[in-house]
């Protein structure tokens, strides 16, 4: 691995890091290259975070127990040098802070152990025929209409249906999930405003109330679903509170929606811009599809940034980062790091050595990664098979968010 550049105190002005700029959100990769060239750590004043752009540092810090997704298991807000969230935001924070993504051991270990039982290789593999049939049905409908919005017609409904099926959410209720998820995930962007907070709070209240009723129903009439399994685990003494059940379900639904939706839409858009690679994939789908899924996840990462709190003083390179700080691990930058990837700005669907970190690493590695890979392969496979003449019909309409970066609309013709 090549040696990393020396640290620098600020992002390069030549390609500024500006997560609120539409131009930056459309193509953040030149700015990432400038960050990597300028140093290993950059203090970013607008968000008060330390930006970490290199693959080696991002991978190491994801596994470093001196950092955490929360600090409340060790410190109070004042002791940690942070202000408590506004009281009006409490419904969001109660929901968010009890999900395993924002917990550390031992609570994280206990909840992840239970949830992992639903994502064993055998369990996930049993879903493969259901996912393949659903993807095929969605793509056939798109082709029958001569095209349409790939996001609304394929990318969104597939992962929503799959995770809702796993959880046991009735089909009639599934249209409720995506708006709630989108509003809650708005709070994961950098410096969300009061309007975003109000939407997230409202969605948190409504989503929680819905799941509380569903959990009560499953307690009386259990089924072969994850909510029933979580209820049973609670009743058998595994100490999973009702709030933890609700927060876990919301986390799984949000992750199942946002990451996979964005990965498929981003991936299709990338293929449209790389016709030679797209043609190679069409010619040899069985050989290239497994590596293509990984390369598309690397090349245009759906989750661009992952935040962690510094619980004990650390040093990256020669830059000290004190306790109480927040680091922003730039997944999209790490996935284009030339120290790890040969010709990182080139799309290579046959790339064999691909240690991307789009699913994170360490104890917060995405529990649903195997299922996401099956969904992406099934969707792309169905498009290659059913829509060999798939083409964009208009410029894609991008969502304004950077952290969970994806498309609002991708109109296609078949």
C-alpha cells in the first residue's frame, strides 16, 4: 500500500467539500481526490467534524473501539462537551438511539445477536427465489409499459417488499413505510434544519405507533416473521424491550429501503454512462454479475458518510483528535482511493480485488449485506434479461442529500 500524504488542517479550495451544493452532490469524487491529496485529516468547520478520506484510515477507525456511534453509554451530554438534543426532537432520538446502529456493547451485542438469526446465510438464501420472482415481475411490468421511472417501478418496491415480508408487515400497509423512512433518514444528513427535524419527529411518532400495534397483534397471533421472533425472544427472557423492538424494526426498514434503493438506481445510472461496460455485462451476465454488483457499490457508493464519536483521544497520522470530537468517515472517498484500488475512477465490472467498504466494517458491518447483494443481483439480472434495450429517457433527477446519496427519478425506455 502506498504511504498516505501528510495531514492538512483544511479541505483543498481547488475542489471544495460542500455537501449542500447540488454540483457537489451530483459528483463529489473530484473533491474527494483533493481531500486525499491534501492529507489524512481535515477539520471541517461548517459541521464541526474531522473528515477522514483515506481507505486505510476509514477501515481502521470503523474497527477502533475508542470511537462509538454513541457516547451515552459512557458519558452524559455535558460531560462529553455536547448539548442535549432539543426536547421537541425527543421522539426521533428515542427511536433512533435504541436501534442497534446507534448502540455500543453490551446493548448492541445483545440486539445484534437476536437480529442476526434472521440474516443467517441459510435464511437469506431461502429468500433468493422470492426476490428473483419479485424482481422479474417488477421488470416485466416496466417493459410492458415501454419504460417509466426505474426508481419508482423497480428500485423502491423491491427492497421495501422484501424487508416488509421478512418483518411481517401486511402488504396493504407497505406504502406507508417509504415516506416514514425518508423523513427519518433526513436527520442523518449534515446539519439538518428544523423543517427536516419536524418531519423526522412526526414520522417517528407515526412509525412507532404503527409498529407498537403490529407488535401487539403478533404477540397475540404470532407468524413466521421477524417481529414474531423478536416478540418470542422477549418473552423467553432475552431482555429485548418494546422500544428496542420498535427501533430495530425501523432500522431494518430504513436500511432496507434507503441503501438498496440508492444502490440500484445509482448503479443503473452508472451503467448508462459506461456503454462499453454495460455491453460487456449484457454479453456475459452470469460471469460478470457477481463482480458487477460489488463494483457498482464501490464506484458510486449509496452511503457516502458514516459518523462516529471520539470517546478517547486518538491520533490519525500526526493529527490529534480529542475526546468529544466527531469524525466523518468518507466511504465514497475511501472507495476511490488509489492506494487500494487500481485505476479507482475507472468502472471495471470484472474487478476481482474489491475491498470496498460500502457496507461499513467492524461491529456495525451491515447485517443485511448478503440480502442486499441478492436484491441487487436479482434486479440487475432481470433488467438484463427482460430489458436488453434499456436506455435513459431523460436526465436523472437527483435527491438533494449527500449522506444517503441517490436518485429521485430515473426515467427509462425499454
